[in-house]
C-alpha cells in the first residue's frame, strides 16, 4: 500500500491509501475517490483538466514527457511544480507525497 495526501477546496487535506501495484495513474485514483477531476481526455495529456500541484514528493516522480509539458504550457496558472495527474504513475514513488488539486479551480 502507498499513502499520500490530497489537498482541495479551501485547504482541506485528506490522506489516501491505495495498492502500489495496480498500475494506476493518480487521475484514476482521484476520480475513484470522488474528487472533482474532469479528466475530459481520459488520460491522454491533451486537456489539463486533471492539473495538480506537487507540494511534496516531486523529486520521486518520473520527469514529465513532452506532451505533458506542452499541455502545462497552455495553463495560465501552471507553476514549476505543476503536473497532470493522468501522467503520474501510482507506486511506491508517491509514498508521502502531497498533491493539491488545481483543475477543480479551473472547472
């Protein structure tokens, strides 16, 4: 199992624990946990409706690919620690990470 925190709304933080070996993306876990993530493109890194800010744990994530970087460049509020949840693999690498939902503010 892997445990990480998700911040949404007005600073509400909730811990989530999921199996590390299910080959899921963060977007899928967030949607299954009833967070307001649209994920319009279904995880293809072409809509940015799953935009998150990596508050803690960014060093343990894979580097973003070109498609993700291109999509993040279209967001007016993207920052150095912005990522698309559809591109973050859930595994032991996100143990203790803290993600802040940004897409819900843009919806």
